């Protein structure tokens, strides 16, 4: 005879099952950490190879810039931009830009699913962009590559729900950790920016992945940081009161950076050119800048080292900070592929060195050299642009390994984040998503509505009547078609208006101001419409404002032909299915 299991036995069985799932994710995190670490290593070597193919030299650009002919400084970035434009346009549009927003979108809206081809296209596009001189960083691409690896492995092994998102976080942490030799910062980047989850179920796999990736990176590149980090010192207790002013300056510069980036994107978007030609144009403009200011070439770590060691004059420091903002904005706005982390560090180093030079001249007895302020400002700029102060603090702390920098760094990063968040609607990552109508902080319900498109829910059972149809024909159409609404169209099938029972009631009661004779004269002309590309969140808002239960779907091109109908009933049914699927997969 079989006896029912006790509640304790059931509890033990559930705990064992949960432990098994967690152990599986930990094992996968190790695999993703190894692959992410090697991905970062290969990507860095790939950039060197591509730079050699373009310039026949793989050293830091500043060391050989004087030997490159002027025409090549202009032509090669333009060629690189053109190639990247073709790759992104016809390969994977997700590879365009700085990469992290696309990963955030996959986590928020697509249950962590990233197309398998994205990693390959991102490697090629970003490598060519940076190798040819594009003013972008390698961190964003490495994050997207690692995240794609995590998503691909999870999908192949049928991992679903929150665990698939955790694997994406593992890939992202591995990328950042391997790039900066900073496992703690890589972990916090994934948890703070991508996942927004500090629970043990996400924390432990992400830590494992970051540790594995850092181990591999150190095997190939050593334990030294990416920059020549000067020894940090706090000259006096009075100096701590100067760093908040640096935080304010960094916050204002981060606002300028983010605003300029998306303004450039808008300008290029409006240009009547194919997307791949826009990439070539952006490269051409960047090349013209390189003829006078080679410091803005590529990732820019060489120029950062010069700023950290106080080897640049005051006016050039400020100019380079502004030029890097414009160079990065042109590269990404025109369709280039690369990250914004390194440009943020570059702008921060120049801004901080400029600020440090000024205050050291004013208060030489109580202030450290410009390099100390450059270090702190690097973190403050990252904090202002990403609005992730914890990650920014830990990156600089791990670069310096000096606890003395913590207090100034915390003050500057926090103030920069506050200044940035007051003016900007989101971080440099989330603003890109907001411009697409995606608010990752609005909760699951709103994100589900934003992820559903009108084209997927509309139906083509359209009840039409000709604009010139006489009133008796209109009355007959209501009876024959058993419809609540009739769509009045002209001879080109373009929507003229909508007829409802309310309009017929006015006709029957004689309350219409003029006795109508055709459908067009009875119809309501002010009609809210949507297109197939609109999301359901937009459609529901229109329904709420107008107080209607359905909307006509029209083509985006002129003339606006009626393509179908979207009803509130269909939206509710699709929403319920999406919620149920998320709950089952979670």
C-alpha cells in the first residue's frame, strides 16, 4: 500500500529539486565565465589584428599617428564606417550602437532570448569600427558578446525564465571582469545595471562567471590594470571638501555627453541616406577630427594614460574632453558599433585632470596632483552616464587597490549621479530604450504591453462602406454585417471616417444639424488610428483617451489604407496568455 508523503518529505523534495537547479546554473556559470573570458581575450586580439590590416601597425595610435598620411587618417575611418554599416544593416541591427541597451531589452521583454548571430556580427562590426579608428569602447561589445553566449547556451539547454536572465548576467559580468581585470566591478555591473537583482540565486552564478573570466584574462594579460594608475594620495583633510565640486562638474559633463550622443543619433536618423552610407559619413567626419587630434582614436586608453600622468596642457585637456564627446556621438550616431564605457572614462580623465590642474594651482599646499582628480573623475563620469554609482566606484577602486580613494570617489560618484538623474530621464542605456517606448522600470505589465505589436493582434475582418453610399445602404450594411462600426472609405480605399450606432441614432432622432444623404456626411471624421508597427501600450492609451473598444489599423504610407481592426477583447486575451507564459517560465 502507498501512503501519502508527509509535508516534511514534500518540503525536502522541493529543496532538493531547487538545489539541483541552482547547482546546474552554477556549472553553466563556470562554462560561460570561461567562454566569456576567452571571448574578451580573442576580441582584444581581433581589434589589434584589424587595426594592423587598416594601418599596418597594432601599437597605440598615438605612437605612430604622425607617420600616417593625412588622406589615410580620413579615408580609413570612412571605409571602416561603411563596412560596419553594411554588416549591421544586413547582418544584425542589434549590433548597432553600444550594445548594453539591447541586452537590457532582451532581459526585460524577451525572457533573455538573444539571437545567436548577434555575437558574431557584434565581434566583426565592433572590431572593424575600433580597429579603423571609431571613437568607441570595447567593453559594450564584450558585454553583448558574453550576454549572447549566455543566452545561446541557456536556450540550447532549454533554460527558461529568471535562470536564463541570470546566464545573461553571467556573460556580461565575465566581459567586464576580463576587460578591466576587475571581478567585483563586473559582478556589480551585471547585477546593478542589467538584472537589478542582488538575490543569492543570481549573485552566486554571476560571481563565479566573473572570477573565471578574470582568471583567464590575467593568464594572458597579467594582473596589471588597463591604465597607468598613479599613486593616489589625499594631501589634507580639507581636500575632501573639493571633490564634491568635481562631482558636480562630472555630472554636468555626463549630461552633455548623453544629450550630444542622442542628438547626433537624431540628426543622422533624419538624413535621407541608406543606413550603411551614414556609417561611412560618420567615419569621414571622425577622420577629419583625427587629422588634428589623434587622441580621440579608438578606445583612447593611451590618451587616458597621458592624462593620468599629467602630461597634457590645461587647454588641451578641456578640448579633448569635448572632442571625445563629439567623436563618440558621431561614431555611434551614424551607426557605428562599440561601447560608451571607455569614452566615459576618457572624458572623465580629461575633465578631472583639467579640474585638478586648476585647484592645484589655486591650493598647492592642500591638494594632490591632477592625476588624483583624473582618477576620481573617471568614476564620476561613468556614474553620471550610467547612473550606476556602485559599479563606477568599484571599477576605480579595483584599478587603484587603494582604500584611501574611497571617500573622495564615493562623494564624487554620488553627486554626479544625482546631478545627472535630475536632468536626464534615465541612464545612457535606458534612454535609448525609452526612445523606443520601452521603460524597463515600469513593471512586467507595461513591458508586456510594449512588447506586443499591433500587427500580431489585429484581424482583417473589416466592415467597410463607401463614402458615397446613400443613407439607406448604410442602414442595410449595419443589419447585414452585424457590426458595431462601419469604416467609411473613399475610392482609393483610404479611411474617411467611422460610423457607429451613435451616429445612426442622431440620424433617426433628427438631431443632426443638416440632413445627411451619404455615409461620409454621417461619419465621425476625427478618428484615432494606429499602424501595424505600433505597440499595444500605445493602442490601449488611445482607446482609453477616446473611450472606444477598437481602433482601425492603417498603413503607415500614404494613402492610409485600412488594413485591419484591433479590438480591446483581443488585447486582453493576448495579455492574459503572455502573463501566464511568464509565470510558468519564471
